[in-house]
């Protein structure tokens, strides 16, 4: 087993469940000390206790003080910060005419402002270490989208734009910043969405979504974690300011069905 992150410290937001959880487990397996920053204390604490050199810090990424504390916990507990996987996110379905101020503030807050606050506090600590790697979770919805997710799509596109700009600002300090754009990933978020469409056949809905992806299945959280770890590894030292699809070919596909010949 390669241990690419021995001696490094990684902070993962939204690390209690789903994609973030898979990344926490993968970073830990490959030698990193890990800080799990999440609003779900029960899942986050339990995960932290199951892994070596891993701590949980209750964090709502929309709150600037929470973001500052999460980074401070990494520094005080493990001596610094090398990696930020800024991944916490939520999805709320609505037509724009029905979007309330509360909906807007919450979804943009978690999905976009959270990245701003986490980068704000992580970058000075990475500078002290002589460099670092940041990965922000965007979505294929930043590029092409569907019905009833106007704010979600906008938050993911904003994340992508921010990543490109922050990468410019800090490349000379060896701090790399990239975005990942997942297709449908089998996580609690996707299962909750599937439940809204058909509470009696969640697996069936997910299988149908999987069939829309050229690989014929949805993405696993572990598939995404592998990309995140690669982007944070020394093998990716030339990669910054870019967006990486992990979508089973979804964005390469036009909805064209040839007539039977
Ligand atoms: N699942 C998908 O199909 C999919 C596709 C594309 C992008 N994404 C993105 O991937 C990221 C992770 O999604 P997931 O599917 O693992 O979701 P999930 O709901 O399964 O897990 C998200 C985690 O984030 C935490 N969280 C929510 N709000 C938070 C906040 N304010 N502060 C800190 N933590 C918070 C939750 O407690 C949870 O542990 C999100 O940014 C999501 O938008 C997911």
C-alpha cells in the first residue's frame, strides 16, 4: 500500500458522509492526519474515532468563525495544514420564482461562500508549509444543468470561477487549487434526491440515473476520492486552476438516439 501523504495534514469539509467521508478514509489510509469539518457531529465524531490521527471539528462552513476554527484545530492538533478538500455542499430543488431569501442564502452559503472562508484561512497556513493543495467540489451542473436547480448550478459555476482565480494568485507559492466536477455519485445526498422522486424504489431511480452515464452506472464516492487524492499528490504538481470531470462520460454525451437501421 502506497502512503503518499505520510507526514501531511488534510482538512476535509463535509467529511462525515458521502464523498467527503470516502476522501477522509482514503487520506487516512495513505498516511495523512485528517481533520473532519462537518455539521453532522454524530457521524463525524464516530468516523474520527475509527481512524488513527483523525479529529472531528463541528463546522458550519457558512460561518466564517467556524472556518477559522477548523483550520486552527488542524494547526493546533497536527502542527500545520497541507491539504484542503473543500467539499461540503447541499442541493435544494425549486423553481426560481419560488426561491426564498433563506433558500438562496443557505444554498449559496454552503456551496460557494463555504469555499471562500475555507480558502481564506487555509492558504496562510499552507504558505507557512511552503505550499499545499486545495480541491473544491463543484459539479457537472456548473457546465450543463437540469430543471429546478438554478441556485445549485450557479453556486457550482461560481466555485469553478473562484478556483481558477485563486489558483492564479497562489501558484507562485506552490499552492495548487483545482475543482472537481462529479456526475451522479451514490451518496446520502443522491439517495435523498432519489427518495423525493420515488420513495418506494430508491435503488431503481439510482440505477436509471446510472444508465444515463455512458459507463452505465453512477459514480462511487471512492471513485471521486481517488481523483481528489491524485490532485493533492506530488504526481499532480503541474496541475492547478483546472476542472476535472469524474462523471463516467456524462458530459461527453449528447442525448442523440439513432433511428433503428
Ligand atoms: N452526490 C452527487 O451526485 C454529487 C454530484 C456532484 C457534486 N456533488 C457535490 O459533492 C459534495 C459532497 O456531496 P455528497 O453527495 O457527498 O453529499 P452528502 O449530503 O452525502 O454529504 C455532504 C456532507 O456535507 C455536510 N454538510 C452539509 N452542510 C454543511 C455545512 N454547512 N458545513 C459543513 N458541512 C456540511 C453534511 O453533513 C454531509 O456530511 C457537495 O458539494 C455536492 O454538491 C455531489
